[in-house]
């Protein structure tokens, strides 16, 4: 007779209860409170707040820079993950540890450091200003700050996938006459694309809500370099809590739609 072993984790009912409890306290109840506070506004007031020129400009800037930073990290992060997984060289472990620096470094410190570098009188910004390129206090500076903050999401998502791809598969394709570009397109891309989309979505989601690393380098000019999280803080400073939650609901809905589309694309790719 087979002896039934006790599970390490308690039964389904208890674990599900704990899961729903923690999920409710950490996610569902705060989001519900956001919608409840916004419900104090009439539909006309909600539309007036979320469609004002200042909010729309901040919405466009926040999502455009977050998308650009995620896309840039999709390229840079892939190259970094490839080098760290496929090559052994002096200083590799140090570079691998530095990838996680944005996780450990306070975002405000990162914002101050980036501003000191890219300001018109900064170490790098002075040379950019000499050729007419403005980095700090512009959308370009915001994109650079978001790129710094969101880099680990792409690298850490791709690294285990790259490590699991056997080199023999690439060698077999090469032996069958495939050129390096064909090996990359037909062997590596199908295996990496789902993980790449996951890293892209994580980086994009983090970039949309980023505040600390952006407020210093953005310049915070309404209609030009003002991001949505900062606009929410402005509303809170004015004790306009309903207006702040209305902007928060707008960010939540737009981000949810975009992430849903990315997840649907990821599911479609995996099902092929």
C-alpha cells in the first residue's frame, strides 16, 4: 500500500484563503478605495478633469517616455543578458551585481545623480548643450531616468531563459547551413520573445508610475515635462483628493488596457 505523504504547504482551502486575504489587503481594497473616492465626482466632473489639456499632456508624456524607456531597455537589456550568460570575462560578476543597483538605490538619489550629470552645466550635459542637445528638463531626460530604473526588469527576465537555451541547438542550425542572422531569427527569437515581452511589460508598468527618479530631471513644467504622478501630488497638495484619485483611475485604466494587450500578444505568440 502506498503511503500518502503530507503536503509541505497546508491544503488548498487554507492556502487559497490566505492568498485572497493578502491580495485583498494589498491590492483589491486600495484599488476599491481609489474608485470609491473617485465616485464622489459626477461623470461630467470626471471627464472634465481627465480630459483637461494639462492632464492629457502629462498622460501622453508619462506613457510615451515609459514606452520609449521599455523599448530601449528591450534592446540594451537583451545585449546585457546575452553577454552575461554566454561569455566569461574578468569583472563579469561585478557587472552582474550592478544590474540590480536600481533596485537597491533610492530613486530620489538616482534622480539627483542623473540631473547632476545631464544638466546644462553637468559633466555630460555641458557637452550636449554645446551641440544644441538638451537632455535634462526635457522628455529625453525623463526617458533616460526611466531607462536606468527599469533596466533590471528586462535583464533579469531574459537571463534564465537564455541560460536554458542549449548551445547545441544553435550549433545544429549552423551545421545545417543557417547563417548567424537566420539562427537568431528562427532559433533564438521564438524562445526569447515571450520572456522579452514579459520584461518589456514589467519595465513599462514600472516606468508609468515612477516618481522619485524623474521629478528632479524633468523640470516639472506643466504641459511640457510634467508627469502624471507629479500631477497627482499637485492635486493632493491642493487637497483635491477626488481630482487626484480621478487621475489615478485614468492611469490605472490606460495601463491595464496596454498590459492586457501585451499579455494577449504574449499568449498568442506562445500558442503558435
